C-alpha cells in the first residue's frame, strides 16, 4: 500500500502526491474526504472557484465556496460600517442641537417641508404674508406645479377625442382575433400528435 494521499488535485484529477496522515487515507489538506460517502467520492469534481477537487452536487458549478466568500465579505463590510453609523448618529445629534440653538438664539423658524431651519425672512411670501414653508421649498413647489401642467393628460385627451377611443377599441379587437387564431392552431397541432 502506498503512503500517498488517496485524493486528487487539479482540473484533470491527478492523484495527490502528499503523504497520508497517520490513521487516515488522506493528507492533511484532504482529511475532509474521510467524511464523504462513497457516492460523494464518486461525484467529485474540480471546483472552478477554489480550485479544489471535492464533492459538488449535480447542477452546481462550485462547491459553495463562492457563496461562503460573499457571506464573509458582507460580514466584513457590515463590521466596517458600524463606526460610520455611530458617527452619523453623532452628526445628526449635533445638527439637531445646532437647529435648536438657531431657533432659540436667532429666532430661526423650522420649515415643515424640508425640516431645516431658516431665518424669519425666508418665510415671507410675495404679498408680505407669513408662509408655512421656506423660500427654497416654495420655489421647488412652484417648479413642480409648472411641470405638472405641462405633462399630457391622456385620460382627458381620450375623453375629448372619440376617434382615439375607437382606435384603441379596434386595436384590442384585432389582437383578440390574433390570439384566438394562435390558440386554434396550437390545439390542431396537438391533435396531430
Ligand atoms: Zn491529499
Ligand atoms: Zn470551491
Ligand atoms: Zn423648506
């Protein structure tokens, strides 16, 4: 009996040339094979990802090492993110404190739309009235309103244009006929079998 490991290496499944471990048929790296069933040993393949020869279930390209690697990376990333989260919370806290200070000491007003504080002059409308939203938010709202009226209102156009409605109905009818034709042909082809 050879004292070489009973497992394989490389894409062409060459015999492993390392020595057996004591009380085992396999070398140190291939000790895991001792846990395999005969079927698993038979179904051995070369993993394209970790380059090891091991049992890979049918239909799988890798042994699962890629998934494990991705999981490990995700965990690492999460750990690295933790200090960032704490820093962010601290920043948020400081921002809140600063807002409170501006309100208390400078008479700033909190805008209910953008949740930012602005000087009182920012809350005076074009007619000199007190406004709920700050200057910025009013400007954004104005632009949004202008854009909305510019967009085409199709349901309204359909209502005002009977020809368009007719066209849409006709298209639906045509396509229904086509669909029926398909179904008929399909049934006939089945009968022939
Ligand atoms: Zn080996
Ligand atoms: Zn692998
Ligand atoms: Zn605002």
